């Protein structure tokens, strides 16, 4: 496959480094999507070379911007730490050399009693990979429409979830299911060829044994918040 212009020059963004800035915005936005709202509090752990560069490269501002719903090309990123305070987002930044990977970022975010723990990694050029969601190992790059269905590992859940998507005429490109143990918590990852509606997501939430549903959509050009 021939490289795209995006692959050659990187993403349109605010910041000195696509791997340290644009990627962190994307990671923050993914965490916000998985949580389902802007967090009330978030602890961000920067590993690898992030531990010494996150301030100079604006990675801390980038993560805050993503959690607020800003896109990588928005000038407000430069003021995102102040915006976080204005929007009641308590943010703690912690360098952590124990995290695996060259440019890893762990974000633990909470709101209204719900907590998500996401481990991600910057791959360069603004690209990212989500390596873990809570206790479940995954491998997501957030390039397409991805539905995450958290559920109890009981017979029929996967079939019912896939059926609910198929009824809308949306094609499922791939499915992956990871579980902690038989009969325990599990995560179904559905990568779709088309966008899914809020009505379909709510239908998934109402399925037996489904405990939560989240949508990871491709990066939008505009902010998804009022900031």
C-alpha cells in the first residue's frame, strides 16, 4: 500500500511532536469515550521517554485536551491545563518508569462512580495503540468505528450483540472477545465498517448480561465539547 500524505507529514495538530502531543490528545479522547463522559478526575502516568519530555513537548496539556474532548488541531490545547480546572477536571500527572513500552501512557479516569483504567502507547506520527482496558488486554488503534461491549461471560451474549449490529445493516469487520475467567467479566470488541447510532448502542446496553457499552469513533476534526 502506498503511504498517504498523513503517513508522510503526520497529523494536523497543535504541538511540537506528533508522537508526544497529537498521540496524547488521541489517547485522552479514547479514555473519555470509554468512560462515556468527561472525567471528574484522572491520574495520568507517563512512562518511557515521556518521563523526561512530557512537560517540554506538551504531553500533559495534550492529555488534558483529549480528556476535555478537544481535537489535535485546536489552539485551546495550549491552555488545556487551565481549562481542565475551569471544567472541574482534577488532573494528576505522574512519571512512571515501570510502564511497559517505549512511549506508554496509563490513564485512570473516574466520574460518578465509574472508573476506567487504560494503558496505551504512542506509535509515532500521531498513531496510538490501546494495549489494555481495565484488566483486559486489547490491541486497538482507534482508526475505525469500534464498539466495546463489557459483559458477563455467559452463553449467547456474543451472538446477541453481533445480531443487534447486523440488524442495522452494518458490517462487522472483526470481533475479538477477551475474558478474565470462565463465567467472569469479559470484553467484546466489534470493529465496524460503518458508524453506529446511539439507538443501537442503547439496544446493546439492554441485552442480558451486558454491563457497559462504549464507542470509539475515528478522530474528528472538531471538538466534541463546548470548550
